[in-house]
């Protein structure tokens, strides 16, 4: 039987454990690139497939992060407040 948590406790925990990707997903991409290299050396096909899928996911997320970052910089330079849109 699982523990029932108060909603505010879960919200606090969610905020506390919120990940901060100040450099986007670069570290995740580097991690999975290394995992692919290691799996290739050991010829571990399931690990290669898993790592390639994860790298693909984080590369897409990194692209989204960079696009958003560039958009924010562009708006800032033009003096556009994106929050008021």
C-alpha cells in the first residue's frame, strides 16, 4: 500500500527537484555520445540502440532550447516583452 501525499507536499517536492538546464541539454547529449562510444567498443547492440534513441531525444530538446534562447535574445534586442504577448 502506497503512501498518500498531501498535494502541497508534492508541489513543494516538484519545485525542489525541478531540473535547471542552464546550458540546455548539452551535458545529456555528451553523456549519450559517450554511452554510444562505449557500447560500440563493447559491441553491445541493445545499449547502442537505447543510447542512440536517447541522444536523438536530447538533441531535439537541445535544438528547441537553442531556438527559444535565440528568440528570447532577438526579442530582448528589439525591446519586445514576450510575457505581454
